[in-house]
C-alpha cells in the first residue's frame, strides 16, 4: 500500500518540520535567549517605584489586604472565629507542650507569638498557626534525647539519688527546643528566599499521611505514662518506640489506679461530647468548646478534691503569669540538632502548604508557596527568641476557623488576644489541672489520624506504588523514629519515581482513520498501522538512567534486531570484498600465465627448451597461495607449511584425493575433503566456483541471523513526553539514527518541546547528516513526510533462499 492508497485514511496537509516551523514562527535562537536573559537580569537589578512597591507588597502581604479590610463585612465573622480558635489554643497548647517535654506554659507561648508573626507575612486567610501534634512529638524526641532524666539526677555528696532535678532538666530542655526551633525557622526562611518553595512537593500526600499516622502512634506511646501513672525509661534512636512500649507493658502491674480513673473518665467524656458536638454543630453558630470545658471541669474537681495531695495524681504545677523576656538561643546546640531542625522545617511546611492550598482552592484565592515558607520560617525563628517550640498550621483549628466564618487572619489576632489574657491573668488557675486530663485530650484528638489507616484499602485499589510509599513510610517512622523515618521515606519515594522512569510503558502508535490522532495500537482497536512506518513512544523522559532500556524497547517494538542485521550486512560486505580480491588475483595470475606462455613459445621457437625445478616450484607456489579452488584443480598443486611440494599426476587414479610426492606424513588427511573456515563463513575446497561459495556463505548467514527481512522503511520517535534531554540521551538517539541507517531505515523525531530542541542544539545533535528537517512538529507531520518521501515501494526486503544450508525447506 503506497501513500496515495493510504491517503483515504490519513489527513493530508502541509508537512511542518522544525526548520519550517522556525521560518513561520520566527522562534528565538539560543543566542537570542541569552541576550533576553541578560536583559531580564538588568531589568531585575534596576530599581523602580512600581517594582519596589510590588516587592514590599509581596514580602508583607498584610499591606495589600489590610487597607481594603471591611470591618462591616469581615469584623464580626473574624471575631467569632478568633474566639473559637483561641479557646482551642488553650487546651492544645498545654497538652502539646507535654508532647514536646517542656513545661505547659511554653505551649501557650507557642500559641501566641507565631500566630502574630504569620499575620504580617502569611498569604493564607484561613490556616491557624500554633502547636501541632506531629511537630510537638518531633521536638520532644530531640529534647529527651539531648536532656534525658539520667543527666539531672540529684547528687548528695558522693551518693546519687533517683530523684531528678526537674527545674534544671526543664530549663535545659527548653534551650534545646528553642535552638531546634530557631534553626528550623532559619532553614525555612533561607529556602523561601531562594525560591525553594517547591521542596514541599517532594513530600507526597501518601507520605505525609503515613508519616502523621505513625507520628500519632509515637504520641500515644509518649502519653501512656500519664494515662497509667507510671514512669518508664525513656529511649531514643531507632526502635525507641518499641523499647518504650515494652517498658510500659512491664510496668502495667504498677499502674496508679486514681490516675487511670481520671484518664478513663476524661476520655469517655471527650468522646461522647465530640460525637454530640458533631451531631448538633450544623445547628449551632459556633462549635461547643469540648476541650476547654474538660480542662475547666478537671481543674475545678482537682482543686476542690485535692487530687494531688490525697491521691498523688500528677498535676501541671506552677504556671508563671506574665510574659518572659526574649533571649538568644544557645548556638552551640545547632550542630547537634541540625538534622532534626531540617526535618521539622520540611514536615511543618508540607502540612501548612497543603492546608493553605486546600482552603485557597475552595475560596478562590492564591497562596504563594515561597512566601508561605518565609512566613512560617519567621514565625518559628522569631518565636524561638520568645521560648516557643516549632509550630505549623493545625488541621482541627484551621477547620474551626474556616467553618465558623473566618475571612482573614484578623481571626488569628483575636485568638492571640485570648491566649494573651490567659497567660497574663488566668495561667495560675490551671495549676491543679491533672496531666492525665491533658493526655486524654491528646488521645482523643488523635482519632482523626488513626482513621488514616483506611488509606491502605483505598491505595490498594488505586495505586500499588503509592501504597508501598505509605507502608514504607509508616513502618520506617515507627521503627526508625521520626527523623530517620522521614529521611528513609523521602528516599524511598524518590526511588519509586526513578523506578517509574526506568520502567515506563513503551508503545507503538497507530492512526485513528480520518484524524490526526495516533494512539497505542494495543489498547485501541480502531487504530491502524501506517504501512512502512513504526511510531514509537515512551511514557517517560529519556535520560541516562533509562537510555539503554529505551534502545532495547525500540528494537523489540519495531521487530528489528539491529545488532544482528548490522552483522549480516557487514558479512555480506566482507564477502563482496573477498570476491573482488579473488577476481583481482585471478586477473594477475592470468596475466602471468600469458607472459609465461609467451616466454615458452619464444624458447620453443628458439629450439632450446629449458626446465627449471625451482622456477616451476615457485610458479606452483605462487599459484596455490591464494587458495582458489578452480586454479588448484587446474594446476594440481599445493604447499604445506614446511615447504614440501605436492603434485597430482596428469591422469590421477583417485581424483578426489590429494597425494604427496615427498615430505608427506603417513597419517596426513586428504586435503580435498577438509572444510576451511574463513572469518566465520564456511566453504569447501572441492567447490567448483565462487558462486557456490557465495551461496553457501549466504545460507549460513541467513540461517544464523534468524531475522533477515523487514517491512518498514521509517521509524518515528515520539518525544512528546520528554521535558528535558541530557547528553547520554542525545548520544543514544544519534546512535539509533546511525545504526538504523546501516540497514536503510530512516529515523525521524516528532513532538519535541522547545526546551528539548534547545538542548539538542546545545548538545551538538544537529549536523550535516542530522538536520532539523528530521524533527517534526507532530507525529502526523512526520507520517506525511515518510509516506510522501519513501512510501511503501522503497521498503527494504531480503528474501530468503528456498533451501537452508542442509537442504531442508524453510
């Protein structure tokens, strides 16, 4: 089928290759782009009033929206939302401070300062910045690792007691938490300033959800000592949760029953109240502050029944009133906590940006990822100078802020005022609050994270690879602790990306009749092959990691084993060269024969014939060196390696055997029946002509190659999925073009994006033999060119011989 007959299936139009496209569109060259880059750099360094205003507005987003703030439209919703969120800040700040292993008042500090900082620099209108479960656990793992109880045992002279100096321990733990927070904040600010806001995208949703689920298990284990009233040994490093859980289980017989009763009653009340709250919340303007009611009730009951004095139930203890002055963190601790600070920075940013983008998409505004990174980093860095530990947005508080009608970050100001009043005036009232109540609040608030285990069922149905990421993250975080678990999770997630690029889907495309669409033939029944053309596409970018696999897939899909075919062609060329050399030697020998014949005739006419053995032996030797079978039979001679001359009588008694005159060996085999191998080919000395030799060689070659004919003349490589191309891939494609040209198959490239074309230019891909005429705008353009240029009449085909070497039919 030629291009004209196939035209009823193919849409005909002008063929656009890359060179023609540049002529039409006047695409900028690489030098033009460099000059344009220089111009943009100069413009970026030039300071103008509009540019300065835009820079200030983008750095301080509050200057953009605050002048437009409408008190009448937004004032009351923000006030109600702020009060609701502030009420949630109080119990969560106190409870999550326990997770961070610092005194509860520092949880209130962390609920106050960072929210005010974010008010000025943040771009999200609905997220609530403050304490968060996962970050509190991560901070707690650092503080307890660097400040364990054994380092603060009270010494009486030379005796060391089992009593811990709580004041010194808590003071040092606060220093560790502050140093970690400030360093993490500085990392976030630095990444934001260099526009690295995209780093949060490396923490995929399955990874983050699995990480928070595993972190909730760490939080549960950390709160067991307050639930049961026991004092287990604190472990750190890999498998620390397993060791801690084992120690807690061994201490269960020593459970403090009054503490357990307070914990159980608090959890039952919280669960029942939350379920009731979720049932009637649609009918209420604001949700019921269940946690605050539980804290107030627990404090009142503990104060009037003297639970600490009568039943030795552990309580919060002294909460200083007033704000502490700012202090500089201990920079000597930075080297010990840099890994934990980086993990805190990444996890906190990933959680905050995911929540921020969710609310922005819902309410129709934009969140700047780089500015969010700067805002969160400043909240942590500045907050660290006021004894705050690491914070980020909280899902529960952000949902309350959004569902109660919050419109802007003015709600954060209102919630901060609630926390400020509590710190200044109401803090001492919570001194009798049992720690078991705060542990119960943590337990119940983790219910949502425990529900994330249902992701396993969902991911099993949707994506097995994402399920593997979820499971590996969950297991590694549980066993390796939060810092190493995060590193292992990110590495595994990146490995899955590499694995997907190394094992992409390779497909051969066919045309949908009457359209310019080309789809996978295996998955679309209506797709039709283009005669003489193979269209090859990979679902991934070609680069150094999958270049070799790309070549192998191209060979398999095209049905052309290029390596064997090139070997076949080289053998044919070698045989042709041997034939030419033999013909040249025969011509030389014939000329010698004629000269000798002329000399003999001249001697005969002179009447003095002379016979020289040496001359005749030399003549026979020269005649027999080239190994020509026909001349050997005519001359009847050969020569062994030791110089012995063999002759055949004029009338041989055994014409199929060689005999020796002298110097022979009794066990010498008949030379005429031996097969001689030359460069992998086979011939016999009894062959009567070069044509027989050529046929034998061809049969052997064809039989050994297996694939020796093909019905395509062009291969189109679809690079529409490639967003970049490296040096290895460029060399790979050049090798493909060169190798397939050896068997008269043309290679064309289609659907290259502009950056890929530019990288091809920089990589010296184009030359006199490979021009931009071989790059086409679309697959359809390449197909039209192939059909018009070669059609189906120039398909290379090598027909087999009827018989194989051994005479059997093919």
